[in-house]
C-alpha cells in the first residue's frame, strides 16, 4: 500500500515534468497553505496556492531539477536547483499531503540571497504583471 506522500509525490513529479498548471487544482487541498521566502505571509486556500505554484512553474520550471528526496508517510523534502536571470538557485520544497494525497502544506526555502532576490522579482512579474 502506498503512503499519502508516495501518491502525492508521484503526482507532483508528473505535473512538474509536464509543466501541467491546468492539473494543479486537482493536486491541492481546498485549505492548503503555501509558504515562501518571497512572500511575507502564508498564502491560504487552493486558489492562492495554485496561483503561486503555477507562477513557480513559469519562473523555475524550465530549468528546475530535483536532486534528492527524503520521504516520510505524509511529507517529503525535495532538494532542487534552477536558474533564474542567470543565477543558480538552490532550494528545498517541503511538501505535506493529507490522507488523500492532496497537498495541504507547501513550503519553499531558497538560497543564496542574490538568487532569492531574482526569484522574488520574477515571481512578482509572473503574478502581478
């Protein structure tokens, strides 16, 4: 029997590989929360979480590569790299799934600071024009 994390993680990797923003709502719980160093307050609710994840697909997706994963029953840590505005971005995604394998919490951590600044600017352009 697969755990919620294994089910959710397989769906997540499929969406990332396909850059499937249209399929994101089906992966996210109605009361999900998104946390990022690019945004001061947690973003709550499926619509906001999907919006931020979709923007991240546009900003990081073309060069996003996952390198390591640490998986438990309902959560996982995924180490990634990407390139934004010529800067190498290193980070982790902490994802927690509910019992049905839907994302209930998504937290992003990014380094170095100069890359974080580039991500913040690119995310703002993507989200707010």
